[in-house]
C-alpha cells in the first residue's frame, strides 16, 4: 500500500469505518441490548486496538462557578455512561474487508425511559493507533418495564396525563440523577384538587 494512502488513513481519509446495527426496535431496563458491530476496512490495512461501546444519557445538573460553587437557578446538560463494553483483544482489518462482532450489553434498571426530553444513545468507537478514531452514534428507544407500565397505566386510568419528563441531578443514589415524571389531572376525582403529581421510580 502506498505511503500516500497510509498517510491519508491517519487523518481518517480512507480509514476503517464502524457501524452498529441494533437487533431490536426497543429495549427495556434490566434486560440486554443486542447488536452487531460492523467494522469496514478502508483503503489500507489497519490495526484496531479496541472497540468501545457506551450506553449514554443526558441529565441536568447545577451549573458551577470555577471555584466549584453552584450557580443559583442555573443548570447545564451533563452526560452519564450507563453501561459499557470493550472488545478484549486487538485485530487487523484488511482493505475493504468487513468483520462483524455480535455484542450483548446490559441495560441497567434505572436507565431512563425515552419520553419527553430524555434521550438514550449508543456510542461506538474504534481505537486505531496513529490514526483518527472512527465512531458511530445510534439513538436507543427505552420502553417502561412491566412495573413502570402498570404504574403509568393506573395513573392514566385515574385521570392523570404526563406533562413533563426530566432527568435531574440528585445526591444519595447509585446514579447521579433520577428520572422525574410530572403528571397533571385532566379529568376524574383529582381534577381541581391536585395541581400536579411528581413521581420518581427507582429500582435496586
């Protein structure tokens, strides 16, 4: 392979690519996320040191001054890694070769349900020595498990509807945030008696 092609590959031009294909339309807390990681060879042979997978989400946390003190009534968006996986060995990819790696990733119990502004996604990265690291990002749909679904159904049957869903910073839990569901009564016994109902579902 020419020196020119190798040089281009170090800048990501003609380099290997990665694409993660989810095997399911939706996933559930406490179960597995099943996928195939496709690695496509570029214009030159390359050594792949690692494949990294990260299941991530966003949450809001208080904004801080440079001295570490919180700024009142000011928040920022932070990223949390819920679960991760790494290929336990290095490998080489030949020009235009395709390799497929089946992966199952644990979905933690308190993974946010993707309602409202809550987003969950999968980041896939290739670690290539002396080259630009290719990456892939895929949104993941997280549905309520049976217990969560039963709670939401009972609240809806009582005349309440979800108005807002947020992942907010909190201390004292395994995760740095909890997902808060805000319900408002639109009919039934609680209309006119409750302004809103906020609930947090936390599993351990």
